[in-house]
């Protein structure tokens, strides 16, 4: 199956949207961005098969994620510590802290919990695509659980393979 990727940029060369087509007329996934008056990124929306999956608002040192299931997550990075506060649709609030360990390029390799227990291991090939850190094989259909960041610390759009 041939997949088509389409990218739209504004006059400042900022990404406005990225789409993945499974056929010339069928959008499989789409991510769109909104920018503020100072050209800073303000919002990201992720769609899969036409349904809004997640809206992310960027504010100072935090990312606020509004999920389709009604939960809201606030993610803050303080140095190598990722603090995640989740509020479920029923109002119950949970808090977890993760420690993000990176390599010399800034690529995230390991994410641990408060006790140092590994929660997630990440690996990337030389082009920035995700791979299994143990086998080196490509990972397809990866769903991020702790962070959208990866290769050299840059943000990934997993549904689009970028």
C-alpha cells in the first residue's frame, strides 16, 4: 500500500499541517499547528481517521493535553524530570514523576519512575526513526506514553511517521 504524506507551511516556513493519506482521497492521520503573534507554537491537534484524538496547548514550560476520552494532562519538564498531572473526566487527579535520560545527542533513551524502575526504553536509527533498543528492528505503530519527544529531543508525530 502506498502512503502519501502532505505538508503545508506558512510564509515563515512553520509547519501548519501534516497529513498521511492511505489513498489519494482518504486521510489516515493529520496533525495541525497554530502559532502566536511572536511565531511561537500555541496549539497542536492530532486527528486519526477524521476523529480528533488530542489537542495540545503550549504554555511557557508546560504542555496541556486534552484527550478524546475527556482526560487532561499537564506535562512539565524541569531539567531531566518530567512531571505529569492527569485529571480524569470524573475529576480524579493523579500525579507521576518520570526521569528522562538522554544520550550525547539529546535523544531520549530511558524513562524511569521515582524509584528508578525503567518505564520505557527508546531507540532511534541514524535517520531518527524509532527502533527497538534491544534488537535494533524498526518499531511501527508506536504510541507514546510519557513524552512526544525522541531523537535529538525533537517532537515526534507518531501517526505520520515523522
